[in-house]
């Protein structure tokens, strides 16, 4: 049993290291955004896997919160990226309608 | 005055499915079905829908539970199969990774079906909705691993068949009759 | 008594196997993230196998805890992921396309570009975002580096 768990852990660790490579090398902001998204989902998976291995269910609220808020960073950065490139052509029109 | 009142009542009625879903979600989050969670759930649901106002979603008024379960099962099944396909593509020998941006003109005119189809398409790995034209209900779908015009048509047909499954479960009667043949 | 113990160990091994499959899916996502040529393809590799992995982990938790209440508590996790993952994938994909963060040569057909050109030619009211696409493609990659 322990062997199976260690295999799963080792695979996940290699995966995280590979994602970190993409996160560091980029080259674009979108790449880093995708990589950090994968990292966050992997974190949720690892939190869940830890509960299976240790045989408790105390971290379920943590999983719920992570799953519900994972979208925020992606959407915020995606909007920022789109807006940053749109702003030179549409100076103030869009910013004003957002109420900022 | 009466016009305002009537509008408010209509939106409350239209929001009922959303409110119900929020209350159920609230009870699931607490993990218990007690009078306290039901009452606080209703209060929180009303507060949330008042504070974060969304335009009312026009439901079609027709809902077939059996075909909806078929639809959900189909999406989950395709998701499982296609997840492994994308995984194999990732670890397989390096080939030319060609993809395509396919324009799919949906049959429906309903925002709700458009959203549902876009969700289903995005959940199946290998396709992402890149752009949506809401006015004419057109999805622009980025599809992985497309090497021939025939496969482009296949990707388009796949999106349309997902839409058809959803229409069968949740579309208005006219739209379902229109795609039935 | 022996039967119950065997049953328990079967469930435990099933849960552990599910964890391994989930880990393998994550690994495949990571490899795809490294090997696919352009950001739009990487988005495919990254986001979706993870949802299946999450589903498997949720089933594994329910198997090892053997309780219906735990499964109910886990439903919001799955629902949140199923609802939000397509949205974030769409937002990221749209931003990537508008920024021109993809290799046009890797696209067999690009029916969106044709429509953007058509919208630019005729002054359609729905074509207000063509400026953003234009602004995106004139701004080279690496906005954040």
C-alpha cells in the first residue's frame, strides 16, 4: 500500500517540477498563467491525496475553497493582459464603463 | 409603480431556479440539511442575488431529466476518453502538432443553450472556445490535433451534436423540433 | 470478518490506484505544457486532464472514507471545477489569441481570422472588438517578461 502511495507522490513531484520549468521559462505571460493554473490544480489534487493517505477528511473545506477561487487569478490576469493591449487604441472609453 | 412591481415579481420568479441551486449549494457546503441551514441558505441566496445582480436567464420552460442525465453522462464519458487522448498526445512521439480554429454556427438562438454548449465543448479536452459571437450564436472553437479538412468538419459536427444533445434535454420545443430531423 | 477485511483492502487499493492515475494525468499535463509548441495548445494539455484527475481523487477520498456525507461535501468541489475551468480556459484562450500568442503556421484553418477581417471591412456593430485584436497582434509576445 505504502509503495503505491509513494509512486503517486513521486509522479506528482516530477509533474510539479516540470510545471515549474514552464513557469520560469515562460516565454509569454499566458504561458506562466497556464502553468500557475496547473500548479494550483495540482495543489488541490495533493491536498485530496493526502487525505486519502492519512485517512482523514479534515481538509475538505480547504479543497472547496481552492476549487472555488482557482478561477479568480486566471480571469484577473487574462483580463489584464487583454486590456493592457487594448488600451493604446481605446484610451478611456472602456475603463470608464467598468466603474474604475 | 405597478410596472416596477410586476417587473420585480417576474425577475423573482425567473430567478427561482438560481435561488434553489444556491440554497442547495449552501446546504452542501455545510454538509447538513437542517432548518437552520435552509433558512440561512435562503437569506444568503437572496442577499447574493440582490448584491450581485445578473440579467435573468431565460430558460426554455422544457426540461427532460432523462435526456439531461444522458447529456451529462456523455460529456463526462467523452471527457474521460479525451483526457487520456490528450495525455497520450503529450507523451507520444513528437509529431506535427496541428490545430484548427473552427467556426461553428449553432442552431439555437438561446443564450442558455449557447452557454451550456460552450461549457460542454470546453470540458471535453482537445477543444476550447476561444471566441463567442453572442448575437448570432457562433462559437469559435480551437481544436487540437487536426490534420485534414475532413477532421475540421468532424470537429464542427461534434460541437453541433453536443448542442443537439443539450437541446434534446433542455431546449425549447421549437428549437428541438428544428434540429430533430 | 475476514471477508470484511479483504473488502477494506480492496477499497484501499482501488483508492491508491485512482491516486496513481490522477498523478499520471498531472504528469501528462506537465509534459504537454513543456512539449506543445504554442500557448493555445499548451492550454489544452494543461487544463482538462486535471479535471478528470480531480474527479478521480474525489472518488478516491469517498472510497477511503466510505461515507456518503463525505461524498456530499465533495460535490461542491467537483461542481466548482466543472463550472469554472471552462470559463478560465476561455478567458486565457481569448487573451492568448488576441495577443497573437500562437503560431499561425500550426493552425490548419483559422476561421476566426477570416471573420475578423470581414468585420473589419464592413463596419458591423458587433465588430467593436476588432480593435482589440488589432492592438493585440501589433504588440509582440512577452508582455509580462
